[in-house]
């Protein structure tokens, strides 16, 4: 049964899903869908909100990156990316959920997009967006630092939280201001470096100019 990920190589949610697939050792085709250039293509790929990624496994289609990760982890052999212990499992879900709810918009859509991605690609960037994203990112980094320092997840064995946050934190720290903020969160920053160095991320997280 074939596996296809509909996504865009610069989409960090697409990268997060690809990291899960890579860490599970699941081979997949990538169907290129740039939701910003072609919103219709993302709708056609099966995402009712016109975003990426969308996973297709045979006749089964699923969107929302956390759901894709949980499905791939449960449906395929390979090392488990979900802890057995209830507290660690709950922390993993919490880290992903809090990042999606409070982290992605300021850290990625505002700060990374306007401080790193757009300027490096010669696209219009708004420094005010970059600045307000950085301010809002402080609370998110502190919340994730508390989780990493506790050590149930974002420490020890790789979990879905590392796959989800890995490409995001790597991207955020490409900005000098982002890196400076991350450095105030030692457990989180150490984990960010460790996960960024994995073979999967080195292959999947491309330079912004590619
Ligand atoms: N909640 C979604 C978010 C996906 C998402 O926001 N993807 C971005 C790219 S990283 C996107 O497709 N944006 C297109 C748009 O906002 O029009 C998930 O978890 O997969």
C-alpha cells in the first residue's frame, strides 16, 4: 500500500510529518503542493482548509500534522515514537498542542517568516511582524523549557514531540534573535541542537533559498 505526503518542502508542518515518516523508516512519495502559491491544489489534495500536509495511505487520507504523526507511529513498524508511560505520553501531547495553539503563529508565521524566510528569498518582509512574534515567543519558549527540564519528553528517547517541534525550533533559531531567546532556555536549546543534528532533519529541513 503506497504512502504519499502532499506537502511543500518549505512548510514546517510538512517537514514535521516527513521527520515522523523518516524516523519510522516509512518510504513515501512527496506530492508537491505549495499552499501559498496554489491554494486550490491544497484543497484538491484533500485539505478542506487549503493547507498542507495531507497524508495518503492507500485509500486512507488524513490531515493535521499531529494526527498524521500519531497514525504513522501506530500503523507502521519501527521504533515507537510515543512513550508508554501515561505522564510522558501526556507531556508529549501537551508539548505538541501548546506549540500549535500558542507557538506556531508567533514563532513561525510571524518571526521566522519575516526575519528569516522572506528576507533570504528576497520577498517582502515586515519587521514589525518579526518583532511582535519574537515577543510572544518568550512565553512559549519558557513553557517548553519547563517541559524539557522536567525530562519526561524533549529529553531521552525521541518522541513525536521532537519530530513535531524539531523543524520548527530549528527554523526559529536560524534568526539571531530567535537563537538568543532559545539560549535562555538551556534544556530546550540543547534538545533543539540534538534533534537538528539527526540525519532525518539534516535531509528534510532544507536551506530557505532552495
Ligand atoms: N493545523 C495544521 C496546520 C498546517 C499549516 O498551517 N500549514 C501551512 C504551511 S506550514 C499552510 O499550509 N499554510 C497555507 C496557508 O495558510 O494558506 C496542521 O497541523 O497540519
